[in-house]
């Protein structure tokens, strides 16, 4: 499994939480059973207040799997999937540079 930080952004006028059906669907998509069916683990999620930006910390087999999972979010905005490491891994390799 690989660690990723995912950022989803959408314009205020396309906020999925404004639509009760879309908001409910996205919450169900983020539910543990759904995430597990996609072969992923979400360690944390948060929406930045007043910024229409969602962050997820996700373990998954590869970037493509995370991208497929994030498709419902891509319908209303952008999705950026960033390879990441735990603090312990960074200290263990002696720096933030993943090639070390």
C-alpha cells in the first residue's frame, strides 16, 4: 500500500453539499464499507471551512486506484493526488526527498 494526500476543490456555486442528494451520495461513497470495496483506507478527512476544499489521507495500492475512487468528486471540481509519506518514514530516510 502507498500513502497519498488527496485534495479536492470545487467552486462555491458547484458545492455538492448544496444538493442533499449529492451530499448524501458522497458521504456514502466515503463510508468505510465503500472505501474498503475500492481497496483503500482513509486515515483522515477534513473540509477547509469557507474554502470548498476537501483533504483526504489515503492508503491505496496505487495512484490510479485512488483516482478511480475520487471520480465522483472530479465531476464537480478538481482532484489532485499527491504521493506522501508518514513522518516516521521521512525521519527514517533522513529527509522529505522520497528518492533518499
